[in-house]
C-alpha cells in the first residue's frame, strides 16, 4: 500500500483562554492518499477548521498550542519544520481556500496585485511573467475579462466570484494538496454547485489531493471519496462515502443524515438532533455526544469510546460497538 501523502496521528490542539482551557481537537488520527478527496464534516465548533489550520501551522501561538501528535506531509512532520520551511511549504505544496474571502483577501489591494505578489515571492517570477500567469489563473477559474478584472478589488466581486479568486490564489503556485474550508458557505445552491464543479475540475486538472471541510453531508456526497465525521473535537466516524451513506455506524452520523431533506422518502418532517453542542470549556465526561444520544448507556457518561473498525476501512467511536 502506498504511503499516504498526509497522515495525522493523535493530534490534540488546545487554546488557553481567560475563561479556561479549551480542547478544540482531541486525539484525531486520519490519513489521505495521493489524489484522494476527503470530506471533513461536522457542526460549527467541532474542530474541523482547527484541524486544517494545524496542517498549515496557522494556529496562533499563544493562545493556541499543538499539545500532542504528528502531522506528516510527504513523510515529514510539519510540526518539526522551521518557520522559513513552512513558508516554502505553504502555497508551493499545500494551499488553503479560506471560508470567508472578504476576510482572507486584502481589501486595499487589487486582486491581481495580491496574486502577482504571491507568484513573484514564491516562484521568483518577474512582474510580466507573474501578470500573465495571474490572467491565466483567473481565466481558468472562470473570471470573465481577466485582463480587466485583475485591477478590481474584492468588494467589486460577488460571493461566487470571490471564491473563484480565492481558488485562483490557492492554485497560483501549483500545490499538490488543497484544503477547502467551507468554500460554498453563504452561497445560494446554484452558485454552490458551480463552485463544487470548479473545484472538482481543478483537482482533476492539477492532480491534487483535497480536504473539503463542510457541515453539509450533501456537499461531500457530491465531492468526496472518503469522509470523516467530527463532533466536539473528536473524530467519531471514518469511512468511504458509500459506507457512510449506506451504513452509518455512529449515532451522530445517523442524526446528520436524518436531518437532510431527501426526495426518495415520503417523510413530512425532518428528524432533528435534539439538544445543543456541549460547552467546550466544560464538556461532559465520557462521550461528548451522550447528552444528545438516544442510545446512551451508563458507560457513555464515564468513558470516551475508542475508534473501532466495524468493516474494512470503516471506523466508528461508539460504545454500542463494544456490546457486539
């Protein structure tokens, strides 16, 4: 079996806040093969974005701290790299499309100048070469009249066009690994579909691996090969797209699937997951999902369940599996 391009092992990330210590990611382990598209799913606050930012070493320290674990990219632990080595890795090997373009892009510089600056800094291009490459990238991601739009500012673009600009910037240095952090959030469904198709075409065209972060299982059903489900800092289920949708094993995954509108059933109402996500500054003992779980047992409030392989390549962390 080939060595994974990315391997996360027992990752724990904490934030030391005035109100107390918050563990945002707790013991997460996963691996991604070359060319794989991997969906990381969960509600807001589950730890998805912190996991992704840890790969890029973008956790603010302090108050953040990568307290434990290893993140191996192409066999090398990024946590051991110097700041200079990480600057070379970001963009040239690993790129990230951030959730909110209005925050990620600088409003006082044109989008062209920002992409050109990245090309000149990372690839050593001269100004003319960088400008030509910038126009080519904007054309690839579907920005009309790229020769003119390189002079535009971020506020002059629609939400969908801003995401296209973010994708062009992420692709500017020909990375081999792309992290897309909820790139379709706040877009209407038709624009979402367009952005998803664009990302898929870019992955195929540039032969990249992908982590797609979202709270929407419907999105990963369209875009991803394998899926990891996170809840309250823990990875609770891991498997192929077909396994997760055909035979979900964790009660939280089942709850997420039951809350999705479907055209192939006669259900009049959706089935919500009762309760709220726990306070991460004062999480419950044991399984963090047990206060909302219909199958909770006494052990669920005492012990954190460990990942168990239910079927080849399909893992779930639930005490129900220990009863079988």
